[in-house]
C-alpha cells in the first residue's frame, strides 16, 4: 500500500481509502466485516463514514440512519483494530427531527460528535468532517466548537466536504485568526465526468495545503464499464439509462481506450485521480470484497502523458483554473 500525507498535516493515509456509505444499506454487517478485514490486510488505514449513512441518501433527508457507524463500531469492538486505522466521519445532516438536530451550530456539533463516538464504540474520531457548508452559522461558533472537541481529545483533525473554494478560504482565514490548524482535508465530487472543482476548489486546496479526497470516483458507476455491463444483461434504471444515452459517444470512446490499455475502466478512473498531486486519498466504496480487491489495482497503474491527453479529449474539464478558464 502507498501512503501520503493528508494535505499539509503529518498524518499519513492510504492512497485508497475505504468508503462505507453502502454499509447497512447495500452491504449487510457480515459482508461489511469481511470488507474491513480485507482492507486492513491490504494496508488500507483510512476509513470514511458519516453519521447519516446506512440508507438512501439525499440532501434534504429528514433523518439519517447511523447504521454504517454502528457496523464499524461493532467491527472495531470485535477486531481490536482501532489503532491501525484513521477513522473519519461527518456532521451536518439530521439524525433526529428537532430544530437543532442538523447543520453546524455548536449545539449540534457537540451532540452529533458524542452520538458518533457512541455508535463507533471509540473515544476519539481522527478526522471530523463538516458534510456541507452552513452559511447561517458564523465561523467563530463552528471553530469554537471544533476547538473544544480537539481540546477534549474527542477529535484530532477537522475536514470539510462539499465546500466551495471561497468557503475553504473563509474557513481557513478564520482558523488562522484563532491560531488553529484549520482544515486538513476536503471531500468533493470529482471524477472524469465531474471536473468543476478544477476551477476554484482545487486551486484553494493547493494554496492552503489541504488534502483532496474525491468522492464518487467512478461517477456513480458511469465510469465502471457501464456499456459492457448493460450489453451483458444488467438492467439500468430509467435515470441511469438517460445518462447513458446522453453520454454514449463519450462512454464508447472511454471504454474503447480502457480496452486498448488492457485495464478495467474503474481502475483507470481511480488512477487518473491518484496522479493529481492535490489528492491525498481516493475513496473506494465497495459492496463486496471482490470490488475492493479490484480497486487496489489502480495503485500500480501509471497513465502516460498521451493517455492523459486522450482522457482530456474524451472528458474535457472546465478549461483550467479560474479566471483564465473563462476570461484572461
């Protein structure tokens, strides 16, 4: 396994991280245990979850599940592997229906952290991530709450997820004013089909030394060889089929290129992310042990300059970084 510093911090994380959003929904506890056992054996030390994982996810969900955290907690209690992993979870969305049971008030951050610790059966969270920006809570309040949790030893690092570039800059400036480290990482939607963060988020992360953790690295399955799978008899939902129809010329070119390389599409998609110097770790969200093993192949896949140019032609980004991408 290869390891890299999480942004500018001294913490080293595996280049492939274990995403556990499927635990409790598409993957039952026994299968989740096998995946976590396999991950540790393979040298994966970065485990990522969220308080709300364990069922269908949506931005406006009325209440989360907690099942993924509970499964990880049960595995930690059984395996005794707590000191071998970097454990990350998230706060923002509701786990109950009260008016203060969501977002990033100091009240909610403390209660959510205590609840996550209980479900995870641990006394500390290594990376506590804000699952979304909350522009109605002042940064002074957010950082005060995070600072208190750090002081109490309940969390070690703070990360963000789904932040805009200017949110990252604001958060970091406010942290600097309090003499805090600030953000260690940012989890963003990033893959060959979704490259918007190249405009402003990635430049901000590079400037502040914040590690990028891309989520949905294979584009919700679109980059996983979807055309071949459907040709082989797999059924697609109406929503997925509409996406396939819209992107068919690109998907055909993409899968042809992967065939020429002799590599699986998912491996190429992960390898493309890993070659970006801002990326600290890429999340693999396997439903089975076999999928996890397959994803590990990306670690040894090196993409040539010619291949990278062809990928830019098939899946063009926004044209570079702001403002040159759209002005001068």
